[in-house]
C-alpha cells in the first residue's frame, strides 16, 4: 500500500472511530449516563491522535516524516498578528453557516463554563490543536504533498478532511477555511509549528472570550447565563453579521497575504510561496477509495443521520 492510500485509510479509520464513539456516547445518554466535557474532548481527540501515532509507528518514521521546522522569534510575533487578520474570514463562514444549523460551540458553552478556565484552556486551547495539527497538517498534508508533489490538491484535501472530521455543518464551514490557511502557511514557512501556533492562538482566544462574556453578563445583571448563550439570532441578523465579516475579511485577508510574504522574506522562503501557485505536471491522485468512503460517512452523519434517526424513531 503506497503512502497516499495509507493516508486515506488513516482518515477513514479515524472517521469510523469518531462516529462509533459518538454513537456510544449517545447510547450512554439514553441511559442517563453522561460523560463530562473534559473526558469527551480527550476521548474525541484520542480518536484522531491514536490512529495518527499508530500510522507513524507502523511506518517506523521512514515515510515522509513530519517536519516541524524552525521559526525566528520575529516570525512568531508576526504570526500573532497574521492569525488575527485571518480570523474575520473564518468568523464569516461560522456566522453564515448558522443560517442552516446551530452554533455547536455555543451549544457546549454551559458545560465549558462549569469548568475552571485553566483546565479548558489546556484541553481546548492546547491539547486539541496539537493533536489535530499533528494529524491533519503533519501526517495528512505533509504526507500527501511529499508523496505526490501536488501542493494545492494536498492543501484542499487535508482541509476537507479536517472540516468533515468535526461531523457537523457549523464547524465544518469554518474548519475548512482554517484548514486551507493552516496548510498554506505551513507550506510557505516550512514546517508544522505555524499551524500549531495559529490553531492554539485561535482556540485560547475563543475560550478566553467565552469566560470574559460570562463575566460581562454577570456584571450586567444577567442571571440566566446559559439562556443568553442559547439565544437564537434571526436570519436577518445572521445575514448582516456574515456580510459584515466577509467585507472585513476582504481587507484583512489582503493584509494577511502581505504579512505572510513578510514572514517568508524573514525566513528566506519567498520561493516556497511562489511555488504554491506554479503549475505542477504531477498527476498522481491524492484521494483514494478509502478517503471517498470516509467523506461519504461524514456527509451522511452531517446531513442525513438526524432525519433518518427521527424517521426510524416514529416507527419504533
């Protein structure tokens, strides 16, 4: 089995584990046995990390080893600004998706806020990003890119896998956007550290904002904090917000591209940025049957599992 087939099978195996785990958790819930959010996060990340570690171990680190690379401290500082400039585009995708589905993170806000900030910062802000970047940008993107030489195809497929692995439409939309940004940034700067740093900044920022908003609501005299988070926005407000963030993203993404060029210049890697968009004659496929099956399962879970379950329940 060649590297591309192995990577696609890795995605399929992780999807099967994640879906099976979600079904198991749902069955426990029907028996009034609820798993805490910390356990839930660790287990769900384990379904991604463990197959990835097995992949590396079974290949003895010989096939397309993960490159972490090195970054100058000045590049890291620029990356903080770069991350913030990329956020409006992801936020626009997040808000727009709420025309069709609920905000998954807000739905978990009650459970998150019941836990100490430092614990959620470690699990969501650090543990999650490290696990996901190790697999999706480390093994999957770098592996596909090294095996086929097809940079754009590898960027896109690794981002699609990353988005679908969240198994819901809301997180798929903005995870797809971030997955594209993360992979392009890793490619241009030559390693896995950029996406780990960016992903960590984003998650830590989101966790901090959640706790800060809880504090602000308390100061405003809002006693029922959960209801404030669960409040449903009208479609008109969602359209206005998504439009606002898309317009903002046009400006911030342009600035982000300039800053990415500056970081590449700082690291002496301008040629790598230019290589991304050069025509590549390579024709080797990045997607195989295993990957297609994995994508199909994810799409079924996202779009059809709820309606099918409701239909079956009517006849039971």
